[in-house]
């Protein structure tokens, strides 16, 4: 089964708490922290919060447990989140159709969750609706340079390419940077237990347009880069992910 977040909730939580997901520890979370606003006294929604670990980061920026609510589609993830962070509110629900009133939140935070929706425009409209005036939306998604590339075997190694043949007569194009479509990945460096993930990848300009259509102003945009600390832990991982962005993050304002 694809995107079986209920089945893998417990393993994901253990990996996250122990820093065993290099993409979160060295790439995605540092990017999100670099864009985080001050969160003191802010009413906050964590969108696609999984087992709730991102609340620890939000608290570093001034957030208070009693002002945070997390939502996720996975019942098991929400159960674990409730048990682990009992002072925070968590609900099961769909980011495409949020169970909250208009103008409820000052800040909506979402790590690597929006790309599971085939209709990001619906998510952006929903987030805009539940944000208060001047409220902020910070979210990260897969970057097409990494995820819309195509695998090709060259000289016995499988490489990911995005580009085209130099010779115009050949007409070979690798990857689909501009096409919004579903991608399936079944083997990540840190997963050896068969988790299969499907998510949707589109270009930065497509997401800029959708955010604009939802009436957001875009305040900041970052393409991820692996932090130096990873060098000592895994030099190959560092080298690869310091030159090619795996993820991108937007900070948008209502
Ligand atoms: C990669 S995990 C990220 C979890 C957490 N934000 C983190 O960074 O550790 C993606 C999460 O998105 C959730 N998700 C997927 N589709 C969703 C939807 N339509 N509504 C709410 N949550 C969703 C999954 O259940 C999963 O917990």
C-alpha cells in the first residue's frame, strides 16, 4: 500500500526523535528554521503534522503549547502525537478541507505535507481562509530539480538527470521540470522496510502562481541546501544535497 502513514507512524516518530532522517535533520528543518517568524502569542496550525515533532521547533521560536493545534490525515500519527505531546491539541483531518473557522490562525506551518495533495490550489485556498489578516503560511515541498528528474543508467551507475541532449537532432529530454505530476519513490537512503511514497511535484513558478491566485503575497522563498554539520556524519549525502535542492519552502502572507 502506498502512503501508508498509519503503518509507518511509529517508525517515523522514532527516526525523527533520534535524528535518523538526514533529509529532515540536515536539509529540510534547517531551511524551515531559517525562515521562521517570531511565534510568541501566535495561534498556530501545524498542517500534516505527523506525530507532532515539529512542535519542538515551533516552541524554540516562542510558540506556546496551548496555542498550537496539529492536523493530519493519519489516525495513528495523531494518536502518537497526543500521547507524546499531551498539552497540544491534535485532530485527524484533511488539509484540502480544513475543519476550522475563517480567520482562526496567525501562523500555519507545514513540513513536507502539501505535496501529498493533488490539488495544492485547494490547500492554499483553505489555508488563506483559516488565516487571520496578515497571518503567515510557511511550508516546504519537494523540489522538481531533484524529484522530477529521470533515472538513467550510465556506465553501470544509476544517475538522476534533468536536461536535454546537446545535439538538437537527437531530441532527447530527461525529466519533466514543468509538468505537475505524481511521483512514486520506494527506496530512500534511510528506509529499508518497503515504505512507498507517492507525491506531486510541480515547478516553483507553478506554486508562486497558485499562491498568488489564492491571494497570498509571497514574502520569502528558499531552495534547500544541506548544512555543513552533515559533512562529518555522511560526506556523500552532504556533497549531493549541497548542490542540488531536494526541497523548497515558501513564506506567504495573507
Ligand atoms: C512526510 S510526513 C511529514 C510529517 C511532519 N510534518 C514532519 O515533518 O515530520 C507527511 C504527513 O502528511 C500527512 N498527510 C498526507 N496527506 C494529508 C492530507 N490530505 N491532510 C492532512 N495530512 C496529510 C501524512 O499523514 C503525513 O503524516
